[in-house]
C-alpha cells in the first residue's frame, strides 16, 4: 500500500507530505486548494508523463517521493521487475520511488535509491496503484484487462485453447521458414558437407576428456617422476606413513601418564591410513599415464580434429554444461533434419500444410468453446455489475459484456468489450467510450466491487468519483468504497460530505497566501476538526449550530 507521498515545488504546492493508512483514506478541501496536484504527484511517481510546466513558478525543479509497503504477491511482482531491471530489491517490503522534474525540462528517476528510467517506473507503477479519475489511464478500460477479469470472474479455463494456439504458431513458423528458403541449393550443398564432416569424425564420449589425457601423455615422464617421488615420500621406507607407524609405541607409552595422548594415537592412525590411501591413489594414476610415443602421436592427431570441430561448429556459444560429444550429436541431428527438410521440401510442405489445416480446425473448435464459456461468464458478470450500479444511483442503467468472434490470437478467437447503457433507449456504448468521468468512475466502482476478489493491486484511487450526484447516492458510493477498503487500501478525493464521512483517515488540503504566494498544507483531521470540515462541505463554517450537528450526525451514522 501507499504509505507516504511527499511533494516539493509542484504547481501551487511548495511543500506537503501525506501519510496514508490502510482502509479508506478520503481527501477533501476547497476547490483550487491543491487536491488535484496530489493526484498529479501520484501519477508522476507511477510513471506518468511530465513537463516543465508542473514546476512551481520561480523554482529550479519539482520533486515527488512515494513510499510503498508491500507484501505477498505484490512484493513478488515488484521484486521481479526490479531484478529484471538491475535495481535493488525491496528491503523489508519497502519500495521508495523518487522523481524530479527540472524547469529546463529534464528529469530523473530513482527507485530504491538507484537511478532508473520512466519506462521502468511505469512497469512498476502498474503493479502498485489503479487510479480512476479524469486524468488516469484506467487499466480497466483496456480490452486485455477486461478479458482477463472476465476469465477470472467466470473461472474460464483457457488451457486447451492456449495449447492448441502454441502448436499452430510453432508449425506456422516452421512452414514460413521452409517457404522462405528460396533457392536452397547452396544451403543443401553446405549442409551435406557439414553432415558428412561431423558424421565422419565419429565423435564419442572418449573425446570429452581428450585434452586432459593429451596433456598428461605429453608430460608423461615428468608426471611419472614426480609421482614416484611423492609415493616414496608418503609410503616408502622412512616416508611419512612409516614415521607415524614407528611412533605408535611412543604414543602408547605417553598415554599411560597423559590420557590426551590416546586421542593423539587415534588421530595419528587415521592420518597414517589417509597417507597410505593417497600414496596408492598417486601410484594408480601414474600407472595409467601413456608414455608411448605412438599413442601420443595418435592423440595429437585426434586432438587436432576435436579442436577444429569446436572452433568451426561450437565456438564460444557452446554451453559449458554440455559435453563435447553431446553437443556434436545434437548439432548433427539438427543439420540432418534441416537437410532432410530442404531436400524433400515440397513433400514436407504438403505434409506440414495438411497438419496445419487439422490443427487450425482444432484451434477454431477450442476457440468456439472458449467464446461460449466467456459469453456465459459475461451474462453473470453483467447482472452482478448492473445490480451494483443500481445501488450507486444508476437506477435504470445496464451493464453488459459483449463477446464477438475475432481473428485467432494467443488469447482466443474473440474480442471482449464491457458495455454501458446509462438510460433506457440511449443504446449501450463501450465502456471506453463513456464521456463523463463521473459516470466512468462509478461504473469502475461497481466493477471493482464485483471483481475485488480477482484484483491483485493493493491500492485503488478514486478521483471525484461522486461528482454530480446527490446525497443519498453519495452515501451509497461511500459505503461501497469502505466495503472495498476492507481488503485493500482505497484513496478517494471527494467534494461530497456523504461520501467523506466513511473515511477511516481524513486528510484536508487547505491553501493560504503568504508573502504574495499561494501555499498548500495537508492536515489529518479527527474529532471536532473533522466535524468542522464536514460542516464546511455542507455549507457551514463551524462545528456547532444546525450544520455542525448535521455533520456530527453524518459521521456518527457512518460508524454504524
């Protein structure tokens, strides 16, 4: 969730810091006090667009900083992006994002105190906060999200279709590669030569350690001489083992007067056994060294073949985990397969096209099954969201989900669109085409209420979601936001007291003029201060009197 937002020299805000809590946070204040600046600041730290015009007049730069506290899947998702981008991971689940915009137009981004880019910030931001308001790029309006949410809501199984799609895509790529070969006579000649060269080399597992065996054979005399000296020093007469064996009586005699010497004797015996074993190992290894000049010459010739194949066919891209023989075998197999495909291209293409037609028919069938499942899920989703809309003041509105046949893609053979009909007879329009931000925001709220179990984002932001609605509907909006806030953080900017009273934290944005400059301040209000703010929103000036009493009653009723 968003824990803290700090703003410096952004628009009319000279310096302000907001501390947010879990649950429902409401932000209120007079028009022009700077509430929209806070939303703009949040959008900036989520990767939104910026230009020099946002810098406060007379200042060199603006700065926005946000601190997020993450856990569970949100933390895993963000850490994955940070790791992929080479940025520090979140320590104890804390993510700190900082962005500056200079009056000259330049800007910088830091993520966990490491320099980053706006593109990376945008990737991270999409995992943190979903903003719904007049300036927001609302993910719920995008077709991929609508399809994903529908599938989650309806528990639509895409596995069979996705498997069929992968088969079709793979075979199409093979056919395209074979069709694009053009005059393949030159490639065929080259492949024939390479296949023959690799096959005639008769590479086996004996070639895997050839360089080591060759190095040993080339220095056989030196190795044998050194091994003989080592074994003599370790296990020969007067060697290390012999010395320790002759010392055993001395250990025994000492142990009669000093008990610790018994442990010395046991340790000396263990060391003697290890020395003897080491001596035998060295002698055995030396006995396998080939000192035969003819054998060395044969290894010279074979090593030349192995090195030539490595340079010509494997090179630096060879995996160090694969043996030489396995790499050559895999390469030979792939070249034989390619040669066979080119030499019998027409027959291969006919066979592959026939197989593709069969797979495409299967894909079409799977796509139709997926479309049917989505349509059924869409009907259920439409009923659920429509019911939510009626509770939010859209008494005659209808929500729908349209699932149309479309060109096959990795996601299906259909296109999903959320539809909205605000009033009977007006006709349903795609949700993305709704002009009114107030309508859009409340439809979003209804959708979020239904899809809450499938939404992975920790923080939802609603900017003036209750614009242009009455008191009773405003109360319903407030209740719905508080309901959503039981399982995630919700931040709402509102002008409606009937909504604001449901906030679990209430932040007031106020402005003042000092030294000829407008300044914005933020204050968390509670008790009488909150009653006074609700009174102001109702049209009063104080926390007393009839308006103040009404404000107190609203707050009390929201606690019930």
